[in-house]
C-alpha cells in the first residue's frame, strides 16, 4: 500500500463536516469555501477521500485550498494529496501532473521524495501484459531511477529498487517473447538478435538462461556450431543446474559436440569477459 506521509488523521468535527458538505458540490471552488480555514477545508478533503473513495470529491477541496490559501503549508500539502487521490483511483495522468507540479514548486520539500515516487508509480502501475507496447515500462524505469538516485536514503528509494528490477525483467520478457516468435517461424537471425539483447543488456534478469539456450537452438539450426557451443559454455558455467542447460547439453551432444568456447564471435567476447575475466 502507498504510504501517505501527508496524512495526519481526519480530525474534523461532525458539525464542521456538515457545514462544508452543504456547499454546492456541483460547482468548482467558490467563495463559500473562503469562509473556512485552510485546515478545515483540508480535513474535509481527507474525509471525502476516505468516506467516498472518489477523487473528484476530495480533489475539489484540495484545489480550493490552492485557490484561497496559496503559498501556505496547507496549499503544499493539498497539492501532494491531489497526486495521491488521483493515483488511488487510477487516474494516472492526473496523478503525474500533480506530482510533477509539486516537484517543480517544492523541489526541496520533505515530501519531494514521495512526489517523485508517486510519479514513478503512476507509470509502473500501468505496465500491462508482456504483449503490449513497452514504452510505459521504459518511462517507469527512468522515473524509478530518479527516485533511487536523488533520494537514496529513503524508503521510497528502497521500494523503487525492487520495482526497477521487476520492470527491467519485464522488458527482457518482451525481448524473449519476440525472439521465441521468430524462432518458431524459422527466422533464426531475427531471433538471435532478440536473444542477444537479453544476454548483453538484461543479463541480470531471470531470462538469461533461456536466452542462452535459445541461442544454442538458433545457431545449431543455422549450422553455426562454434557459436552454439560457446553459448552453451556460458550457460553451463553460470547456470549449470538450470533445465535450459540440460536441454542445450543434449542438443550439442546429440550432434557430437560439447559446450566449450570456440570461434571469435560476440559470445566468445562475453565468455572472456564474464568467465575468464579478460577485459582487454
């Protein structure tokens, strides 16, 4: 659950809530709210958020604070609450806009890490199934990295690290899906290009063992035995217990081959660097 450092509890008295509720809800912030203090309006906004769980009800009050009491601590808190309220009901564009406005106006505020995290979360929570366009995943990664780098000692950074890893894995999964599609249709060069991206750019994800195995399959299908053997050698060194290595080993030995680094292709370079430690 999203933490809410700006929540301070709903302490509005029943009489105050009744009076505020009498305001015309079909109109925007008007002079009737100006008769109440910023704190009273804020409390009503919190109440609406908790009682109705409809962002438009609560956001009306938070926006009224910005109109009637700008440049106050209540205006600052009302803005971050707008970002939270929108996110709570999955109004991600509106949440991002409010969070970004908070960061623009209050970049050094104690709630700036939370605003940055909300902004990143608004992208992360839109990451859909693997088959969809992954642009939002890339945006989530950039926003999570900002939280990690700019607010490293916060709980939000620690949460962002976990979500960054999951989003990173999601991008690798997309490459694997496309690579398997090409492999099934015999388009081996296109498949190799996808699996290569996983091995080179997403090597810390859970998809690397399968990517190496699929490279063995694709290279053997093309008759490129040196590359197939090298891919299997890397797979065996790093993931010997993986079922994918067992499958690759059977494929090679079935053709009288063994997993070993051979040739001078891109995989041989990875073998030298990652296994032997030769970086020159």
